[in-house]
C-alpha cells in the first residue's frame, strides 16, 4: 500500500480511474498516438537522460508513446499508482518506475532532469503556478517540458488563478451546453450578478447558490449544477456590463496561461498549438453508440467530442480525428 501524498492538494481532482478512460481517447487512440509520439520524439534528449512524468494517473501516456520511453512516473493518488504499477508489470516494464509523490514537491534535485512529460494535469490542480514552478526547478538548463492536453481544459486551476487576482469566476456554458468559458467578475460586478441570482431564486436559495458558486473547491463540480449554470450564462450574457468579463474558450486560455508561466519562469516556448492527426478504421472496429449509422467521422480534442459525416470515404470506413494542445518549452 502506498500512502496518499496529496495532502496539500486534497482538493485537486481527477483521480477517478473511470473518469480517465475517455471515450474520445479510446476511439481516436491511433490518431492521438501519432500526435503525441511525433511531438515528444522531436524533443527527446540524447541518452543517457533522466525523464520524468508528472501526474501519470493510470499510465495513459504510455498508450500513446511509441516506442516506450523509460521514465520515473510521479503520481499522488495511491489507487492510480497501484493500477499503473500493475499495468507496467503486465507489459514487461519495471513497476517501481512509478513513485508516489506530490507534484508540488517533486522528489528530484534542482537542475537534474532532462525532460518532464505531462498530460492533462496542470489545469486540474489548484496551484498550477506551484506545479509549473516545480517542473522548472528540477529541469536542467536546456531541459524540456512537454505537455499535452487532449480534452477541454477543466475550470479548476484557471478559476483559482482568477480568484488569486481578486476576481470571482462564474461558469459560462457554450451553445452545446458545456462549461467552456468563465466570466471573471470583479467584486463590484459580482454584486450586480448576485443581485440577479437573489432576484431569480430568492434570498435564502440565492445566497446558497452564490456560496457554492464562489467557493473554489467546487469549481470542478459545476457540471453538477448545469441548470443553474445555464441561468448564470443567461444573466452574464444578458448584461452588457458583464459580457466583457467572459474569457476565451478555456482551452485557449490554458494555452495562454502555459505561455505566460513559461515566460515568468524564464523558459523559451518552443511550441504551443493544437496539433491534429487522422486515422481511418473499419467501422466494425468502432462498436460505439456515439457513432450514428449515418456518420463516418469521429473527432476528439480540446474543443469537444463530436461525430459527423464526410464525403469520399469508402463504405464501412470511419475517419478518426484527434486534436491535442501540444506545448513544449525549454529552460
Ligand atoms: C486528469 S489526471 C491525468 C492522468 C494522466 N496523465 C492521463 O492523461 O490520463 C491528473 C492526474 O494528476 C494527479 N495529480 C493531481 N494533483 C496532484 C498532486 N498535487 N500531486 C500528485 N499528483 C497529482 C492526479 O492524481 C491524476 O492522476
């Protein structure tokens, strides 16, 4: 048994193995692997080298990195450490490569690591700056941080950064009904917004909703309050004075934040863009209700999961498209 090392970060989320098994990832796995492998191998330092992965979860990055890159995996959830170790053992790799560690205190000396890998980690943490700072600390000069984000950025770290700057983040829905934006309201704007909530739900209920809304530790649970969020969205978009506080799409915002963090930490950004790859498969290999009979395309990426139809594919074939935000920066 491994003791939990995520004390300081008990609010950090995404430790449920079921949640890490994305439909889109599975369906578009070959295409996503092309993106991830091509990108990583461009920056892989010569041997001998020290490579670590932060927040490795159940080992999803191994599914996408071919050939396999030996490394030290650092993961805070004891359950995920156990699952990942078993997986490595099964595939003939050393399970002891997985270490229980907090991403806020990486168990490596400063300037000792050639490459840090990460996928889908930073935005789920409450202290993205702290975690990024640790990556920079352990990297050697010229060491590279390679980071992937293959789903829509979560609200956690981004909302927390807004709060640190004195703003109150409010979730905003896209037309597809997903929380893809935030309104970052100043205290004065929030008062205006809260008055509308109280008008809509009454004093007691309105105050309760407002409390839930403005408590950072709930931000990743906003999805459980989608009906409310729809009304928040209507309030924000219905008020000229509030509309201007709506951020870009969270994934675009994450990309800007990564650039900003690199800059304040003195790193050089080598790449920061969404990379796409496609792969055709036989329909019989896609036993998924997500794909309607008349559709022949599945797409996965930071802007969501979708299916549709294109001309020009042979009957019985399906085009899978994977997109991932690919970020690389050098110390
Ligand atoms: C969204 S999951 C991604 C896992 C994996 N990289 C993937 O792509 O499937 C984020 C991972 O970071 C880990 N994590 C989050 N905060 C952490 C912290 N403060 N210390 C250690 N691990 C942490 C979680 O336990 C989880 O496994």
